[in-house]
C-alpha cells in the first residue's frame, strides 16, 4: 500500500482522523476541491451540510477512480466549511459516514478542517480537496 496512516506517540490519538500519513508510491495526485455537484453540474443538497459533505466525498472518489486511484491512496484531505462552528461537527460526521458507507471505505485520514467565509458559489457549504499517492 502506498499510504500508511499513523498516530505517533506524544500526540493525541483522535478517532476520526490520523495525525500523519507516510506515502511511498511513485505518482502524486493533487485533486482540486470537490463540491456538492452531480456529474451533470446540478446542485446537490442545497442548504444541507451533511448531504453536501457526502456528495463532495463521492466526487473525490470518482475523481480518484478516473486516474486509477482509490480512497485508500489518499494521503491528506483538506475540508473547507462555510461559517464553521463546532456545533456543525455532527453534520460533517454524518456526511462522511454516509459517503463511507456508500463507497465501502474507511474515511479516516489526516485532515485539515478550515472554516471559511465563502466558497466559489453562494450555495456551497463545503469543499473537499485531496492529495493521493499511487504506486
């Protein structure tokens, strides 16, 4: 496997993400931020953070498949959430869980979560970008 995940001694050991990943593959994949849009460009989950997170994760998986990679190859995720507050964490988790169940994946990765004031279009609540390494 090109990516192994770790929670080193001396750092907190969270359940929902890992502190770092070690990548040993030969091809790097830098995925642009994915948002809640269907393949035809139509909006998904307008006003619904969990639904938008789910669709964004599904789009990450679809993009990765397009270059011969899988979610297992993801070394790092960055998630941007509009007007982030900690009370949104259950909705974020719900969306990730639903996507993971649909994809049959373990979504636990090193992740950076950033609150932002806005994204590229006014209806978007979340954007997910990924870096993957493929052997």
